[in-house]
C-alpha cells in the first residue's frame, strides 16, 4: 500500500500520510478477518453494546489493523482566508505557504509575551491538487533529528528579524530553524498547534522535488559542519529522506544484551539464538536474568549456555520484579552499552544493534528504542506517546509493518518521550547516573517510561530508531492475576503522581489527534479546535 506524498507543502515530496479512506478491498478484507475470529468479534460487540466504546474501538483496531483517516473536505479552506497584511518590520516569514487571517496578530502577540522565543511555526492545511482533499499538517515540537531527515515544520516559519545574523538569507524554514537553534538553543523555537497557514493546490514537479532534496541535504551538511560534526555522514536515501549516520568508535565497545526470563524456553531459545546469529555487532555478551525457572529443560539450557561460554546467568529469585532483574544484570554487565531485550523479542535484521548504537553513543542521547513488529507483522511499538489511551500508549500501534508513519515517524530517527524496555539501548554510565530502573516503585510496568523521563530530566534525549526493526510477541510470557492487576493499578497511580504534568500532553505528539484510539489515526471530533492554544516547546 503506497500512501500519497506530502508534495503540497512545497518543500519535499515526503510519504508520510496513509490513505485517507480504506479501499473497498481493504474493507472486505477487514470484514473477513473479523468473521474469521468470532470470539474476538463477539467480545468487541459485547463491549460496544455495554457502552464500553473506547475498549471496543481499540479491540477492533487490534483485530483488523489501522491506518490514517485524516483527509478533510476542500471546503474547510473557506474557513481560513489568507491574511491581507504583510509581516511588518519586526517579523520575518520564511517559506512558501500563505498565512491565514489572524495569524500575524497571534505571532506578534507571542513574540511580545515570550522574550526568549525567536521563531515559531504552526499547523497547516495542505491541498495537494486543486479542488482535492485537504490534509492537516500537524507537526511536533522542534526536533533537530527529525528536521535533518526532511523539513517537517510546515509551509511557513515566522521569526524575529533579529534572530538571524545579518546577511543570512535561508532558503527554507528548516535552514532558518537550524541556524536559530544553533544560536539560541532549541527552546527558542516554538510550535503553535493552531492553523496558521494554508497551501492550496500547488503540486511540485519531479525536477523541483529533486532540487529541494539536494538543497535540504546541503542545509543539513552545513548545519553539522557548523556544529563541529564534520565526521557525520549525510546522504539522501532511496525514499528521498536525508539520512544521517553518526560515526561509531573505531573499536566497537562491548554491548551487554540483557534478557530476563522465567522458564518459557519456547520464547527464550529463539530470542537468544536470534541475538547471536542475527546481530552484526562484533563485541557482545549475553546476560540472562533467571527469575526462579523450574522446568528441567530450561535449567539444562541455562547450564549449557554458561558451560559453553555462550552467555551468563544472573539468578534473580523471589517475586517477579522486571526492573530489579534488569538492574541486577546491569550491575554485572561489563559493556559500555546496555541493551535490554525481552525474552519474547527476536532479531531478524543484522544491523539492528549498530543502528541503535550509533544514536545511543551520542553524548546528548540517553535511551534509544527500536521499531517492533507484532505477530501479525504490524507495528507493535513506534515509540511511547504520553497522554493517550488513558495514560500512555505505543505510537502507530496496529499500523501496517511497512507504513511510513505520520510525518515519516516510522522511517526517520526522531525524539520521543519514551521507548519500551522490550528493546532499549543506553550507555551504562548514563543508566547508572540516574539510578537505573526504579524497582521499588515500578517493578513491572512503566519502569521504561520513568527511566526515559529521568534521563530527560538529567539532560539526555530519548530517540526512536525505526531503522532498527525486531519482532516482539508482546506479553507472550505474562499472566494476569488479581495480585498483578492490583500492582498494575498502584504503578499507574505512581506514574501519575511523579510525572502527572507531562502526561497531560506529549510535546512530540500533536493534540489534534483523537486521544482515544491508536495514535496518528484520527483527528479529534472538534478539529480544528476553536480558540487560542498554548505554545509548545521542547522540554528543557
């Protein structure tokens, strides 16, 4: 399934939006899938009839998959007429979109009330063909890693005229934003989640597109050179997205692969075998955290693992405490890089670890996560989004495994609030500096979210690396009991108490999406929301 491109923005043809409507063939396929699973279909219907609409919607998405349904009728452009006045002497507009009526006044007011704010961008309505459907452009906060891949900011960037050095004439919003971030820091650039600009029916030619890709490549190359990163490799990939390869040390550091388990040899064996046979990293050690395995076959396998020198086993007796098990193994690990892997995860592409290591070894990066696929080959994890699904949820969950994701989120490395510990890489020094996983408060759930947020508080960003792809049979080794559910509720309360303000709205996720379904799938019922919205900036 090939999604339409983002050519209407006039910057780059970036495949980031899924089909606005399911085709009849897809609908028929979905119906057959539902009828082929009568027990699941009955549970969905029962939830619907008993008023549990959110549960029924989420269960249906899990059963048949999901895609974007974001297209708006062309008539919505009538609600946003172009602005009539120019920007004046203090504001500079960069880009080829049209500001809508009232946008200049909002921009001027924000610059007046926020002295540290040097530039801002907003949402946009983009029409790829005259008279065609309108697609909402809903960007996250400023993220230099995502911006390196393509200019996601939108048709217009507004900045103070004093924000750019004299004589600088940027050719794109991305170039201006990167220069401003170099000079003032990333928090000097804000995102306003309101429709500030439109770009009606302005398709670009292939020649124009190629020139823009080349221009963006040069913008990124110059940005990296100006910031002392001349060794970083930059190239345009086959999907026309700019790829940035951060250098690795000449001598690859030891990576400690940490796998917790309790029996379940049917999961553990293929997991460990895949880590050994499908990982191209030259220096690894495997550490298994054993939580009271009892099955003779499992015990024999673990003895052989150690006896043959293929791994180490760290006994972790007592009640199941996922965080404590990983902490115990991390304390024994010799590697510079810690890689936490669930026993129900399997590697199938050899470059998964090298891709994650390139990011995790950067000085300003803390936790790094991978793209995980479920047993149906769909997205199981595309980063963790805060404030959706009632608390937190996995980004792009249940989308097709080859989906590009909204704003190319499933193709390009970018900042997220958290990643799952089912496959998480972090430098040992950074992990230990923040105290590792909080095994007293988050024994089983949300320890990964808490770790990422504590790393962020310590000055380290969390990144998702979609180029690192593994399979994850989520919760295949987990059993729910009344005690487990009670513990889960305690950990939910603890997460809200510790990180409540951040859970209200994830800065890396747009508030215009429906919070009650898989992320990036539907717009809110009241989109575009009336009234002024709060300015959003990267977390300090």
